[in-house]
C-alpha cells in the first residue's frame, strides 16, 4: 500500500512520520489489496479559542476509483492520527461492503445455451 504523507505549516519528526505510516497501514491493512493510494496531510490548525491543534486529513483512493476522506483535529498529534486512521478503516470497510452488496444485486441471470423457451411452449405436447 502506498502511503504519502504531506506536512503543511508543521514539522514531523522521523518517529512521528513512522507512526503515521504504521497507524494508517494497520487501520487499512484488511483492505490493502482494494486500495490504490493513501494520502495523509498533517497540519497545524487554530481553534476559535486561539489554541493550536494538529489536523490529520486522510484521503483513501480505492481500486474502483472511489474516494474516502476523513479528518480529525486534536491537540495531540498522535491522537489526531489514531482517530483519523480508525475512522478511515471503518469508512473504507463500509464503502467496500456497500460496493460488494451492489455487485451481488447487479449479477446478471445466465440462461442455459440454446433457444429460449417461448411463452406457452411448455404446455404443448408432442403429437
């Protein structure tokens, strides 16, 4: 799984960067073969009270082209990443489950080879 991390107006240490990669990989690991790309943006955000918070925005691109986006803002970077990763994992699983159910209901009915029976043919007797 390809995980790209972008940092905007903030600084990530190598330890924090590894944590983001590990946490996202763990949360999305069950669906790894159905995920094309994961992009994570880490930035500083100011609240209305003037406090600085860490913002984690994750965008997951599925193999069928669908996008799943989650965002979390917390004072602690690790908590923001943890909660965003959890929500991304749940939303991806739900989206994939929904797509699977749709595919099941769209399955075409396959008739046996040969001429299709016309109306009333089964009622006629050979004579």
